[in-house]
C-alpha cells in the first residue's frame, strides 16, 4: 500500500500544472454477520442447510482520487480486495474523465456505473449489495462514452456477447445503448431509464446452430425519490428482455440460466426471457447520528423455454449509527426467499444478522 501511495504521489508531481487539484479519499469496511442458508430441495455436500460466520474485509473497500482542472475533471478509484493476509488483489472500480464543455453539458469517457444502476437502497449485506438485481437495476461498472445535457444522459457502453454454448461465430456490430432522464421538483426526483443491446451468432461448420441467430436485450424502468424532512421514500421498477445476455442484473440471486436468451431446440433461433423487478425503501433520520431504514425487492424471470417463472424476494431492516465523523456502524437483519425454480423445486431461503463497520477518510 505504501508503494501504491508513493507511486500516485510521484504521478501527481510529474503531471502538467493543469492537473493541480487532487483530492484523495479512502473507505475501509468490515462485514460481521451470522448467515443461515436453507437449500430447499437441493442439498449441498449432503446437507439441507448451513450456518456460517462472515467476518470479512469487504471487497468494495477502496482508495481513490478526484481531480479538477478548469473544464476537465476525473476520478480514479481502486478496489482493495486482499483478504487473509493476501495483499495482491487490487482492482479498478472507477476510472473516468469528464469534460464540461458548457454550463449544462458534459462528456464522460472511461469506466463508471452504468445508467441502469439505481443506487438508492442502503442494504449493507453482501458487500453493500443494495437490493441490486433483486429489486433495483444494476449494470455494473463498465467502459462508456456518456453525453449529459441537463437531466438527459446518453451512453454508448461496452457490449456483452456470448456464443450461448453453440460454438458459433459471435459478431458484434453495435455498442450497448443506455439512457436516463432525471427531473427534480422540490422534494421529489423522477427518473426514467432504458437500455438496448443486439448482436449476432453466425452458424459455422463446428457450431450446433442450423442458422444464424440474433440475440436482443432491452430494459426500461423508472424511479421516484421523495424526501420529506426527516423521512424519505424511494421506489422503482424495471421490465425487459434477456437481461443477463447484456449483463444487466446478473448477480446470482436468481437462476441466470433462466434470465437470458437460450438457443431453441432447432438451433435456428433463441428462446427469450421476460423479466421484471421492483423495490421500495423507507427511511427516517431519527437524530443527527442515527438513521433507520427498511426495504425490500421482488424479481421474476419468465424464460420461454422453461415451464415456470423463477422468482425471488428480499427484505431488510437497518440502523445507520454515526460514531464520529467518517465512522459508522450499520446493524442489519434481512431475509431472502428464493422460492421455486422453473422446474417447480424449492430453492430455499436465507436469513442473516450482524453489522457493517466502516471508516471513511
């Protein structure tokens, strides 16, 4: 870590005078939870359930820097993932630059959260998962070219493509498209969002395809954020097709094999998956040092090739306790119900209780 900080300092001193305003920050986080998992109809290692202690350095702990130079700004954020004494796992969470070419318009280039991301839940379990993919939208942190004009954002994003196990030739001709429009009115903020991706898989002599096929994914959604003094209410939804084929919301809480496109039995087309999800979060700032929040989300994936839908839901409750400026403790309890899989088998449930410890500097 000392070598990393020294290297950043050398870069800061050797860049041109234009990059004068550097602001470093860090956030270190520990997860301390008791987790109980019931496997439903599917035993794991001959067991029907499992209890375990989670006492982990969170993988979203970070060290970053923000830079400002006239009309140009930027941000670099490193994820500090090393655990059990292994200090070798450092990844790039964010890395982008922004050109503010007018008072209400800018151009962003680099790696940042996609416009599908709805980050208004504060659930801390599973490294601050925030209901992502089981109620709220998540498009990962990914390379993009983003134009913002007022409340409108349009992005050309790194696409995701797979041969769907066919051995065919994957041809990508277009980037993934994402867009979002936000409108703030006094205490309420409204937003609508959407995305689209398309690519082809061509038949080859070595593939299992009998014809060329198209893989099309899309998503639409909306959200409302309402702040009423010490209270706040956040809600939103998403609806679309073949989400995991475009890497929208494929976080493992539902069966991802049934949340994207699959090749049909004839090998000449795809069977699509229609998905929807919704979430609601309610919070209250009880004092300057304590905030309470409860929330929940529901998701359903309906694959044309499957007999039944694959559903899941989650609820949680927490208290955010500020022990000192930059120091917080977040006790939280929660429950996941993975319901039945498309074959009608019970996928079990999970409950947890514990806390996240966090120091920002």
